[in-house]
């Protein structure tokens, strides 16, 4: 089924159900409705009928708009993993939205006031479980065929190396958004430190904020930039401004390499995506260095000048002694 048509049609069906069901039950519902329950399933928050209707439709509408935009872009549907994410999200989010709305309506049905609304304890776990099951099933059914590999008859790029010539390829990439996030966290930590030293933060609940900023700074530094280096030893991928930690892939493990354009929407987002044996290190959309392991798996790395790096890898593989091949 065409993903754009599915997103448009299913989105309208779910939105219509979110409106039609409350309107059909309106005569049997209190106004306002119980909209929140504390521990023990005792209602402790209310919402007018109109507000409940608007919140339900708008919440689903935002999720629907995002999924529809991804489908319209089209690139997200080119890869198997991203197709699984998309179909799973469409099914899971819609079932969750319908389940939440239905659970609230049933809890309020025929209640004299919102304070007498009765929500059964097993209702919410059931909604979450069904939504998760729908997401997994839809992701599996919508996964489609395997990702396309380069045509068997197409030779990967290869440099011509002179006998005894030693060549090295180095490239670096930086994600400006992650860098800015890291800098903002560093500034916030510095300000918090100064305020703590001067006693301004004394008595304020800032204890939970500082560790969070530290995590953001550390994670941002590790993932905001990446360095790739190809030598006769293989491929080395260094993370962060200092190029550490480093992941090393020996040349003897690589079957061949090539360059290919890939985007976050195709692999499920930024960062380290996928599973061992078929992973992507995505810092920005566009040119990626793809290596195929001799075991059959793949690794994609978003990096500039990827074609030249792939060409050097293939040239070094061609020179590999027969005992290593």
C-alpha cells in the first residue's frame, strides 16, 4: 500500500473516530469529565467535554502530521528499517490514541460527576499492550523487501596505487546542532557553577538539573563530530573532538566499500542506528561511506569525501596477500 495514501486515509479515519465516539456518548457523560487519575485509580483531574475532544484530536493530529510529512518526503520509505519504524509508528500511535480516548470515555460513562468516574486497573496496561502489539505487527508486515545492494556487475571505486606507495585517507564531519547543544550545556554548567559558588543557588532545587546538563554535554561531545581514517591497517572511526573513543575495523574483515547517499529518515534518526551487523553512524544526511563485511553485514558512516575513502579501501583490499583473502 502507498504510504502517503495510507497516512492520509488512516489519519482521517482515526480523527473521525476520535470525534464521533465522544459525540455519540455525550448524553451519558458528565461535563466536565475525569481526565486524570492518581494512584489507586482515584480521579484527581477534570476536563470539559470540548477540551477533551480538542486535546484528543490535536494530539493525534500532531503525530499524524509528522508521519504524513515523512511519507511525503519519500526517502524514509527507501530502506527496510525505516519502513518498519514508519508502519509501526502509524499503527501504534493510532491504536494508543483511540485506546486512551476510549478508556477515558468508558470510565466516565453514566457517572453522575467526574469524581465518580471508574477506571479499571487493567485498562491502561491493556491499551499500552495492544498498541505495542499493533506497532510490532504493522512494522513486520510493512517491512517490504531487503535493501538494495550495488549491482553485482558494478565495480566499486578503486584507486590505482603504485608499488610500494603508502596512502592514507582522513575525513572529518561535525554536526553543528549537536555542537551548539554541547556548548549550551557547557555554558549552563558554568553559570550553575558560578551561582553555586556565590551561594545564589542555595536552597533551590537545582540538584537534578546539573547532572542532566553534564550528561547532555558528555553525550554531545562524543557524538557531535566524527573522524574516519583509512590506512593499510583498515578503517578507524574516532568520536568527538579528540577522536576518542575509536572503533577499528581491520582490513581483513572488509569485503568491499562504496559511497551512497543516506538520510536520517531512512535509518530511523541520528546517532548510532540499526543492529550489529547492519548499523549506521548518522551525523548528517547525504554522502556516506558503506563497508560490507566479509561476514555479510554492513556499516554506513556519514562522512565527507566518502567515495575517495571507499576507493582507497578497495585498492588496499586488492593488494591484500592471498593468505589473508
